[in-house]
């Protein structure tokens, strides 16, 4: 009896090229394999809204993993199958700690079933302002007073700014929450992402594996936020442009994101 394998790829820096686009070759290759029965999905730090736009040319009818493993969402209907939220106590603790250190984050929550990205225009950094300019027209955007930043069912804090300050908060919070500190591959700005402890691509992939009844998982990635999924997959491949720490624990290193590395590996091995 053949093993049922789930293939999962990160998007930015892995499946997407450096200009944040998907090549025709990659899209056609994956779509062709999906038609032949391959089980393929993606796991991204992006939201369901932005990832769906960037991956629109891929046929992914199975659920996808977004917000660094915080949610598994049905790609066709948008229904949440698996989610991780902060408790009110956790939300208050994180927000007060950040604000006491002069950090006013973008916050992600669900309000009446609708995802919102809240920020305080008077307090955001230039880096946050630049990031928000790339989200013009995004219906999730919610400018508010600082006291309203944590409205709704909170699940994610995003901070962009001074690296030293953000790294300090990472060190304080990393043992109690799922935190990712990194330099953005597009802007080079320091980012700190904070999620509930049970979030992470690794946990989400294990849950998706169970939902789909798969026996094995093969994944592809490029950054430190992919480490949790690399640790739990049967095979894990880092693209050539990947972070050194990820390459150290990879099954192998494949061609880079600008060279259709994932699609070429799938063509050769699947």
C-alpha cells in the first residue's frame, strides 16, 4: 500500500520569486501534479487574504496554513478549521509589556468573524507606516486609538522597528509564546511576530496531516519561521537562498526561489 504524502511549501522566499510573484512554470507544474493526485498546500506567515492573492494561480483545493501556523483555513470557503487565540490575560500582558518598552504593534484579531489588522496612526514607526502603504485598499486595515488595539479575538502581534528593542522583547517572550524575530527578506527591516504558544507551522502541519489522513509530510522553506515544520516533517528541503540555520537541519538543499526550485524538485521526485 502506497503512503499518502502531503507536500507543503512556504510562500515568500521559497515558492514565490524575490519580486513576490509566482512563475508560470511553478504554477503550471503544481497544477499539473495536483490534477494527477498530488496533495499540495502551503504554510505561510502571511494572512489568508494576502496569501490567496499571491497564490491565486495555484490550484489548492485543500486547506492552507496561514499566520505562521495560527490557522488552518479551507482555501475555497475561507472556513477556519483550526485556530489559536490569546487569552485575555495573555493579550493584556503582551500589550502592556510592549507599550512599556515603547513598542506599539499592529494587532490581528477576529471581530464578528472578520479578520482585522489594527494600528494606531499616531504611534506607529516609519517602518510600520511603510509596510501599511503596501497594503493600501486592504479591507482588514483598522486605524484606531491605542486603547482599542486589542479589540476582538486576538491572535497575533506584529512589530517592526528598532532591532535591539525588538530582540529584547523576543528574548523575554519566546519561552511563553510562539515568537519569531527576523529581518524581512524584502525591506530588511527587523520584525517581531508574537503568537500563542500552540501556534507554529509544525503544529499546524501535524493537524492538517491528521485532517487529510496522510502518512508522510514533505516540506519546503527558506527562513527561521520554517524551523518548526522542518523538525516534524519526514523530508524537509531548504531552497538555496535559505537561512543557514534552516539548511543545517534540512534533508537537502534545492535550487533557489528564483529558479523554480520547489517545482523542479517536485517534477523530478513526484
